[in-house]
């Protein structure tokens, strides 16, 4: 089997540095640490990137995908809008605020980015089935991408997910299995399935394809920097579920600096969690460098990972950059969803309520500098979490079709 | 106490390819000590130099993540199933 992963040359353990050949493995044989993709980038220029397609493949030279990736059957996500949020900024007293709105992806969450990379890895390894454990958004991204790529899909979710996420994952075909348990239990199930003949030739995007999959989140960093005019933002607020996205955005910024694509200016990374599932925030506030798992209970189900694998790295990054990790209550999440919608016309899912809610809290408690250029992520669309805003899911009034009736409201 | 221990793929080189082996001990700590004497070297893959469970390994006694219980001192009742699983991310 000949593999083509473009500029990627090896897998390397993030904990102990042991290197391995590119393959469908995710944990270090020495220490169980997570494996990451290592590259030989060569020279990458702004003009080369700018002449690429308006999706994540403009960054092909920085990703573990073949040079002809844009010609393959793929969802081609990314290049979502960086919205200048003047109204929200004024309301919160922040001078320069942008929202990276990833609800504009093909299945309306940032997960299309990571799955797009995993699909190419699955093709490389000759897998026939695409699978995942999911809190919802990922399941839909995987079944859609499998349909486009001509692969089978079988995805696993906690059985109590939002109806819209279930429908979204089912409509593309493939099998959707509800597991009676939490996300962490679904994850454990998938880890066991992967060592069993039942899971042979399956690509679990966030398990055995995870080193490749996770690299997709770097494209958020690349796009934000390019859309700001090839600059790093001074502050960025990122949601934390497993912590992978935040870790990879930091990696993306560092790569841009190392390649000379942006100036080496300081940036602060802020992590956002829901109080009902805030193991990383709790560890940050307690000064710990490991994360004590929790049992999640929050409306922000897409962030409800009680045992976040990349939690320790999030703590390292928040502290290294001078950022912080903060959490908000379910009520604050709902209020933030409404605030973002009414100021910027963006309907975020609960995870977007978490980042905007945390942004507001960080400004109010003086942790975030209102004078510094700030980017906040919205990673999904509100239509998938309608229950969260059920209190406003009715008309202002219902009247007969007459002007008198309208006047009388 | 006699228990069963589920071995993840990456540790099966120690157990001759077996996905499940039998173990013994009143606590998880004792079970892991016995496991290491049966399959020399496997203990150092699960525990770090200071004897703590490595931060990217999850260990379950029955359905319970031992980090929610007593860690290495978690009781291992007769007939219980112990699972050793690498941590994974996702969402």
C-alpha cells in the first residue's frame, strides 16, 4: 500500500517524542501519550495559499493530505466568515471583536474540517467504513462525508441527544447507533470495538484516525490569521470539549510564525466551558496540571466530555500564553445565544453560547483586555439545539389578519 | 480475588496476543502488581515512574472509571472485569 499524506512524514508522541511511521494508530506504545502528525513543510508562501480554493484545501501544504486533494470527493469545508462584530463589541465594551462563524460549514459545525482530513486518511489506509463516537455534530459530519466519499458509515452517540442532531446524522444514510450512556461511555465502547474483529478496516475518525483528524482544527487558526490580513489576533476565545480544537489552533498559530507567514506577535488563548461540564476550568482555577474527570450535566451537549483527553494541554497553553479557562451556567449560555443573535444576526448552538457567555464574563471580571483585538469562535448552528431556546420558540402574538388587531397588541 | 483484565491492542504484545487475561488481587494496585509478574514489563506501560496511573490511560473496574473511585486502591471484587483503555479525544 503506498501512502500519500503530502507534507506529513511521521507520527510523533506529544508526551515522549517517540516517532512512528504514518499509520492508523493514535497512542504511543511507550507511554500511551497522544500521537501527532510531524511534517517536513519546505517553503510555503502567502501567494501560494491565496491562489488556492476557497476552502481548507488552500492550506494543503500544511495538512496531512495529498497535493491533489481538492480533486477528490470530499465535503470541502472551511473558509467560513470572520464576522466583524461591531454591535456585540459595543455592547460588551470590546474595541475590536470578530466572530469566526463555523456554522457556515457544509453540516453546520466545525466538525466538517476535521472529518475532511480523516476521510483522506481513511482512503489512504484502505478503510471501507467511517465511524466515530460523537456528541452529535461529529456524527452528522461523518455520515455526510462518508456519503460524499462513497464509504459506509456507522456512528455511535449517547441515546439522549438532541432530536435535530439525530436527524442530521441519519439523513445521510449509514447506521446510527444510540448507546445508553454518556459520551465518555460511548468513547470507551468505540475504543473496545477498535481492538475487535467487528471493527476491522474501520476508520474511527476520532480514535484510530485521530492524529490526522485533529489536524483539521489547525485550519481555524490559518483562516483567522489570513482573514485578519496575515496577523495573529491578540486574544481568542475557544470552546473546550476534549480540548483538541484549542490545542490545534495554538499549533496552527505557531506553525504560521515558524514558516514566516505571520509576524511573531503575542496572543492569549482563553478556553470556555459550561459549568455543568467544566473539568478543565476547575483544574485551571485550582492550579492543577491534570484534569479530574466529571459526569456532565449541561445543555451544551456538544461540549459534554467529562474526561477530556487534551485537557492537560489546554491548561499548559492557557498558562503559557497568559490566557485563562472560564465557565458559564446554562442560564448564561441561553442569554449569550440571544445576545449574539440580537446583536449580530448569528444563531449559535449552545457551544457558541458558551464562548460568547465566557467572553462577556472575562470582560466583566477584567481578565480579558477590551482594548485588544479579540476573536471568539462559534462552532455550530442554533437550529440543532432549539430546545435550549424553547422559552422564546413562540410568536410575540397571534392575531386575526386585520390592522385593528395588530394595533391592539 | 480472581478477576478478568481486558488488555488494549497496544499492550497485547505482552500477553501473547490475548485480549483478556485472568488476574488476582483485592485492589486494583494488587491486580496490576500480579499482572506485571505474569507479564513482565506491562506494569510500566500503565503506571509512570512514580507509580501513578499514566495520564493518558483510563482504567475501569466494572463500569466505573477508577479516577471516580479510589484510584489504585479501588477494590477489585471477585469476578469483576477490569479494563485498561487509552484515552481518546473527540466530540
